[in-house]
């Protein structure tokens, strides 16, 4: 029988993916009796248009396919009028991204929508193929950002809301908090702090604990006398409750919570996350499924799960029924509640896993 190893993945945020679109205009392309305006990047060889032609130009609804000089494939689904994109169109990029919206001079430009291969979604202003202006992004880990952008990066003023609670409001430059702002803390409402460059005082810039732990099976299999791995690359001992973790290990857990106030404690599995990992191993062993999943448990002030949300990655996600089973397993675990100003409070706890079968 197969066993499963779980690789714990801490999502550090999703970097913006820049569409591979050139910026320089190209002359008319296509056959002499069915031309169309410039496309970007410039095609290698003859593009293929499967729609109609009129008065020497591509005209009407169809799909334009081509490859760039590196051999990467692009596909534009659009309605053309005299060879120009009319209205909104859909562009499929070779890195897995998709753009839906208006075009100008063969480049996405206007109020549009991007879906990136890493699961990030964006809706807002687009200028010459880049997110520039105002818009809103929903990241694969559940975080969101609403505000100003420049050349595909958060730049200007905006609000980043964390799925684990709290938010940062203020200035941004080159995709990072910059200048004056405020941090609204997770947990009890009404708590906030003025910050510079998004930094909360007395909060380490990087995780402290560098160790990695492995969780073994809880019993031998009949076909083997070796206990196999259930989970690897766990940053803190999975069998210990929060109060038994060292100060460095507790600091590592706290780093998972971007808007945790100084002195607060996050929620945590009452007996450590090991029981959850072992349950997930049995689920995935039974189904034979592999993939990535994030599970967010809203733990109330009594330590009881108030809700469970599962998020699977676009290309490596698990089937819905497996997501549901894993989420139910997380909701059956007992938790230590978060502590805000010394009092129990409601806060989210994350499990972020990559599940694989090991034979």
C-alpha cells in the first residue's frame, strides 16, 4: 500500500506575474488578402487566423494563433474589424496566464482582468500589458489587495487584507509596503498601530527557527518493518503543543501571521498538528490523490472551529471531495485559542500542504 508524505508549504505571498508582451509596434501582418494589425510579441512565421476576411483584412469573430521567436505559443480569441481588435478579447499567454479585456495597438490596455497560472486574479486598470492604475487582486492563498499599481506591482496607496486576519493600509513601492501606513491587527477589533514600511516594532524580519522536522507513521504496516514518513519539512515539532515550543519555535509560528500584534499569541492545534497530518495521510492513501491545498480554520475564543475554508492550487489542486474530507479533518481537531491583549480571541489558523504518494 502507498504511504503519503506531506510537505508543509508556507505561502509568502504571491509575486505578480508579468505578461510576456512586447511594447514596440509592428507593421501589418498576415496574408495580403487577410491582414491584421500588429500583435505582440511579434510572431515567428505566419500567424494562423481561423475567422473570416473582408476587404483584405481579418474581420469578424475568430482565433488568432502564433508563436514568438522563442517558440512559445499565444492565442487570441477576438472579434476583429478591419484587422483590429473590436471590444474585449481573450489572450492566452504561454506562461499559463489569461487576459480578458480591451486592447490597444495589439496590447492589453484598458479596464481588464488577468488570471495568472499561480492562482492570482486581478481586475482593474491595464496599461500596455501591465497592471497600472487602480485595481484589485485576489491571491491564491486568500489574501487580497485593493489600490494603486504600477508596471505590474503594488505601487502608490492601497490596502492588503490577510486571510489570517488584519490588514495593512498605506503606501507601497515596488510591491512592498513603503512609507507611512498602519497595521490593523488580527483578533479583537479596533486595534491598530502606525507603522513605517509596514514594519511592526519588535517583530523579526525573518523566521528565527531554521530546523525542519519529519513526522513518522503511527504504526507499522504489515508489509514493512519500517515506519515511513507522513510529513516532512515541518518548521516546528509537530507533536508539541504551543506552550511546549521553544521561544524560537513560537516566533516561527507567529511569523505566519502578518498582522499579529506584539504580545499576542496565534491559535494552535491543542496537541500540535501531528494528529491532523496523520488523518490527512489516511485520506490521501485511501483516495490515491496528490496535490497542494491550504486549509484555514477560524478558531473561536473557546478554541472551537467556527468555520473551515480549503483552497486548492489551480494546477496542483485536489478533487473537491478530497478537499472537503481534509477540511472536515481540520475541523475535528482541538485548538488553543488565540490570545489578544491577554484575553482569548477569534483568529484563523493555517495548514498549507503539498501531498504526494510515496511508494
